C-alpha cells in the first residue's frame, strides 16, 4: 500500500487525504500550522512513499524535506497533471500551491501505483 504524507502550511490536507484513501492508499495528514515544514521528518517516521507539501509558493516544505533527507523533489506545481508527471519522473516530494482537493490525492495515488506496477 502506498503511504503519502501531507504537509499544509495552514494545517489542511483532509480533502487530499480522502482522495488518497479512495484510490487505495494510506494518507497521513500532519496536524497544525506550518505542517509543510515538518514534511520530511514525518515522511521518515512513516517510511512514506511520497510527500505532498502545500503552501502559497508551493516550494518551502518540499525543499526543506529534500534538503534534509535528499529526496528527489519538484516544486511550484499548480495542476494535477503536473503532479502526475512529477511522479512519473521519479520525484518523492511534490510541492504545490494550495490545492486541498480530493481529485489531486486520488490521481496522484493512482499515478504512483501505476508507476510501481510498471517497474
């Protein structure tokens, strides 16, 4: 089962989590304000497959996780399709602007599962 950690600057991410779970994954939403800045630490604790960071710029938490743990990262994403492409390119941490929508979680999880099946 794919495990995805969600860190949102405003403490959100519950809608993305619903989509992840609907697609058959396990979602971990980091609680509290500035949760994006703790993304890498929580990914390490959970041995997560992917991490999703949300903030205004779409980069802060993702870059922090990548710098601290060496994860392959892409940031400043603004669409679901960009996230799917990032997964296909092997990124482990995805940085988005604020996008707490169920479809994002669902489609990213499906993209990751499809990529793993192709290996």
